[in-house]
C-alpha cells in the first residue's frame, strides 16, 4: 500500500477517534451555565416572590442536574419514542420556534390594513338588558300567557336562570334561551314592554330596559388587540407554509383501508 494512502488513512482514523472521544465525553458531561442558573433563580423569584438563599440555590441546582441526568437517560433508553405527550410537546415547541422566527411586528399602515380587512372580527356586539315573566311549556298554554297581560293574578312559573338579565349579547341570550328567543331580540332596535317571546323552555313576557347596538370601535382604541390578532394570524400562516414545505420533502403514504379517491 502506498505510503501516502497509509498516512491519509491514519489521519482519518485519528480524526474519527478524536471526534468519537469528544462526542462520547459530551454525552456524559453536564455543564450548568450562568444562564441556566439565572433562569432557575428567576423562576424561583416569580414563584416565591423572593430570591433563594444559599441552601435553596444549592437544592435548585441539584434538582436541575438530577432532571438533566434523568432526561438524558430517558433519551438513551428511547423512552421518547411513541410517547404522544412528548410528541405533542415537540410539535408545539417547533411550531413556536418557527412562528417566532417568521413574524415581525407590523408598522401602523400594516396594522391599519389588517383592521380594514377584518372589521367584522372587531365589531362590539349588540347588548340588551331585560327582565321577563316565565310560563313553562310543560304545564301552560299560550292562551294563559296572553291572559296574563290583562290579569296579573295569574301565577307565572319560576325560571332557573333568574328574572333579570343585564348587558347580554345575542350569543349569550342564545346560549341561555335558544335560537328562537335570541332571533326575536336580535331584530329589536327600540325599548319594548310586554313582548311575548317563545324559547326552548316555554313563553316569556319580556320587558327590554336597555339596548346598546353593535358598533365598530376606533382604530386607535383597540391597537393592542389588533396587534395580538395580527401576530396570531401571521404566526398561523408562517407555520402552515413551513409545514406544507416540509411535507413536500416526505414520501407520504396512507393505508389502503383508509385511502381516499
């Protein structure tokens, strides 16, 4: 074998052994950095509202080292494989990293454009205040309800959710009374009394005491909310694009049992 080849192979072997030695050493080395300790102390401060004393700091660091050792041993034993909780956490963490990398804070014009394109999402919903008198479908008739308007001696029924409702949105009313009742109030624009409205429970004689109609707030008054919504939308877009590009690099197949034409 030529001398040059022997020298080349020798150098390659030395580099391989050196690399193996470093990697093998790294696997059994735990270095607790100043940043690690600063983070541990900050977390302690947040929870306890005071800095740790010397003994507590020692315990915190010991716990960190114990957790790191157990974590590495778990990886060596492949305990992360097939664990749905670990899988979800890794997916979540990668998603957060990619979202933060790909989104920047918008300038005022970009935020204004986002507001103009999504005005329906920022509408302040209509709210109503009302009281009602209830008649159950199980034991009463609509005729009794109508008669009550001229004869207050007729006894009404108790209503589980109460008699008075203040500043309720149509969605909240729908949740409590059902679609039919909510639809009847949604179209009312003026204060009304003695309205007979049917719900999923029975009939109600409704007195509306206040109406605050839906409106669009001024841009400057909701800039913080707009920014939060903008960043959330953009982060979702970034993650979706990143995921779609990743999928292209994989050969994905589906069980024939669940294949789609």
